[in-house]
């Protein structure tokens, strides 16, 4: 906050408090009525004889008002509230968050430390580890991969055995720890414009065993070499690049002609965010075990 706004807020807050005190004092002066005189009315009358008297506030009520003002003053001294003044306690939202994270880390750290010596395949058979992983999945992965891990458009299904980057323990751990960046460049210019894309769509559908127009698919074969660099001569993909296998029935973006044409013409950029900074080493390994199990590679 700039110096001006800080000052503005301090001045406004203090002025408000002073005004509140003044208002209370000004309206609460009891006039000490002389003998025989009655309290004036405000002049308001309802239902013929119901009059409003101009009595001061009851004492206890008045003191409650003063108490709230005293509370405000003490609060503003202890906690941040007056512009840039941090309060004498030095409390802050981020400070509180950091302390809570520290406490949680030391508590959960102990829990996850017991898994440090277990292999990923052993973790996948450990009930305590898998129960914890289930919670982590709900918090950290489900938003993208779906609550059951079945994926969504652009987010891979983790329950099948089709992999962009490989389904070994090491490959899964690497995907989770370091994240992944799948990139396919726009190919429209490399394969002869719109007509080339239309033909290539038919070729991709033929690779995937989908209904297709054979002459168009045949015509695209000549340009397949540029795709093969990443997807392989036979279209089975390349886990080193995250280039998907186009011959199975697992699709990241879908099988419609429009979607395939879009991918080929414009390319794709996709990202799995690295989890190591969020989860740390032990939890990343526990999650690798969880994914291994999700994909059906662990028998009970
Ligand atoms: C912000 C979305 C997002 C979050 C959160 C996320 N992922 Fe991913 N994940 C992706 C995307 C997108 C990909 C595919 C990356 C690509 O296409 O290059 C992916 C890829 C993967 C892969 C590689 C799959 C393959 O076929 O090789 C694994 C394993 C994985 N995620 C596990 C997890 C786990 C476990 C978590 C939670 C700890 C998680 N992801 C959290 C978006 C996310
Ligand atoms: C530089 C490497 C590279 C080249 C060249 C390349 N691709 Fe890709 N392709 C990828 C990657 C990586 C992905 C996955 C993108 C992602 O993770 O979202 C992909 C995704 C796709 C998909 C989506 C698959 C799905 O599951 O939805 C199709 C279809 C596809 N490519 C077809 C082609 C065709 C056809 C060509 C040639 C004209 C081609 N690609 C050239 C790397 C490449």
C-alpha cells in the first residue's frame, strides 16, 4: 500500500472512532430533570396516545457501545488494520499459514517417513499408504484426472494401461515428481494445407481402427514420415516424447474428425505440473504406487 493510502485509511479509521465516541457522549447527557418536570417527548404520537419520550440510552447499553470502541482500539494496536501498521503482535495471514503448514509437515512427515524404505511396488500393497494416497489424489490430482482417475479431454486416463510417458514405476514417478510437457507442433504447412489435413485425418482413423475413407488415408501415407518422427513409423507412439500411440483405443482428445483435424493443423501443448514442490519425495512415491495400482498393474 502506498504511503498516501496507508495514511488515508489510518485517518479514516481514527476519525470514525473519535466520531463514535463524540456521538455517544453528545446523545447520552442526562439532563438531571428538575422536580415536577417531565421528560420531553419527541413529538411523535401513534394510535392516539402512544408517545415517544426523549430518554437517554440505558447505562448498561451505553457501556456496551463504549466497550466495542475500546475493543476496536486494542485490536488495532495488536493486529494489522491501520494502513501499513503491522500491529505489535506481528501477526499476518501468511505467517499463520506458514506455521500451520510447518505443524502439518512435522506431523505428516513422521507418517510418510515410515514408507521411505519401501519399494513402490510394496507401497502399492500397503493399506495405510494407499488410504493416504486416496486422500492426496482427491486433493491434488482429481481436479484434472477425475475423481476415479479416468481422465477427461486433454487429461490422460490413469486407469487404463495406455501411457504417454510409460507405465513403469520409474516413468510414473518421473511424471509425477517433475511434471510433463507434451508438445506437438502445428503440422498443417508440413503436410500440404487443408487438403493434406483432411487426408491425414482419415489415415489417423485407419491407424486407430476407426471407420475411415481408404483412398484419402492412402493419399496421406506419403506425408506420414513427418509424423513418424514422433509417433513412430507404425504409429505406436514414443514415450520419450510423450507422443501418444495412435493405434490403440485410448484417446487424449477424442476420435471425431473435427478434433483430429484440429490437433493435426494446430498442434497441442499440454502440461502436467510437477508435484515434487507440493508433495515432497515420500508423498510423490506413494502417489506413483497409487497410479501403478490404479492402472491395474498390481495384483492383490
Ligand atoms: C493441472 C492438472 C493436473 C494435475 C493437478 C495433475 N495432473 Fe497429471 N497430468 C496432467 C496432464 C495434462 C497430463 C498429460 C501431460 C501431457 O500431455 O504431456 C498428465 C499426466 C500425468 C501422468 C502421465 C500419464 C501418462 O500417460 O504417461 C501421470 C502418471 C499423472 N499425470 C499423475 C498425476 C498425479 C498422481 C497427480 C496428483 C498428485 C496429477 N497427475 C496431478 C494434468 C494434471
Ligand atoms: C514433434 C513431435 C510430433 C510430431 C511431428 C507430430 N506429433 Fe502428434 N502428438 C505429439 C505429442 C507430444 C502429442 C500429445 C500432445 C499432448 O500431450 O497433449 C501428439 C498428439 C497427437 C494426436 C492426439 C492423440 C489423442 O490421443 O487424442 C494426434 C491425432 C496426432 N498427434 C497426430 C499427428 C499427426 C497426424 C502428425 C503428422 C502430421 C503428428 N501428430 C506429428 C507429437 C508429435
